[in-house]
């Protein structure tokens, strides 16, 4: 219901976005619970997203990496993998965009 209202009231939504939002409506539907990603998977996804923003010129490299490091510490990724592995994950993602 809320998705229908959002699309009807906000002409800024594109037709494909509105179709997606309405398909995700839970009115009358029963959906299985979605498993949360592990902290490591979530960290890798964050690295990829930040690297894309860096590649697009939206983020400064040092700012992006500092925030990722803080997330890695607070989410337990550093404890689980070690600092070297965390840095390798970040470097791998950012290298794709730095070399492009």
C-alpha cells in the first residue's frame, strides 16, 4: 500500500522503479524471512559500494577507507579476519576503480 502511495504522489519516481516498488508490496503476500548477510559479506559489499563512489569521483579515497576501517572494527570483521585481510579486501575493491 505505501509503495502505491509513494508512486502516485511522487512523480519523480520512474516507471520501472514504481513497478519494482509495487511488486515488493507485502499486502496480501507472505514472504519468507530474508537472511541477514554476515558481517564479512556486508563489509565486502560496503567496500565495493565505496569503491564505485570513489571511481565516480564522489568520495575521497582516504575518507572512504577511513570509514570502512571503522566499520570493520565495530562490526567485528577485523577480529574475525585480521587487519591484513581487511586491508586486502579494501585494496582489491579500490584497485579496480583506481586503475580504470
